[in-house]
C-alpha cells in the first residue's frame, strides 16, 4: 500500500513537476561544475604560458651574463691576470 501512495504522491498534484525541478537543478549544478572546470583549465593554460615566457626571459639573462663573464675572463687572461671566482660548482646529481 505504501508504494501506491508514494507513486500517487509523486505523479499527482505537481509531483512530476518536482521531479522535473530536481532534474533541472542537477543539470544546472553539472553545467556550473563544467564551466568552473573549463575556467580553471583556461587559468592553468594562461599561467603556464606566462611561466614559459618568464623562463625564456630568465634564460636569456643567464646567457647574457654567462657571455659577459666569459668576455671579462678573456680580457683578464689577455692582460696576464688569472681571474679568481667565489663561484662553487654544483654537485652532480
């Protein structure tokens, strides 16, 4: 008897509309999650691109200073001086 009452309550007097509203709410929640996930992926892509640009810029600076140091070393050696450095070679991994 209880099953009949539940089915009657569900399909009678707006019960079907309630089921439809629950379905719509679940779909809206899913759509909201998908939009948030898409935005998150876009943010990650933008951050990755920005990081890659920064890395390229820093690699360029490293190359510049490495070249400049080599030029200074050459100039010192060309004038009979031995350059002394406080740089420490990193340990091999």
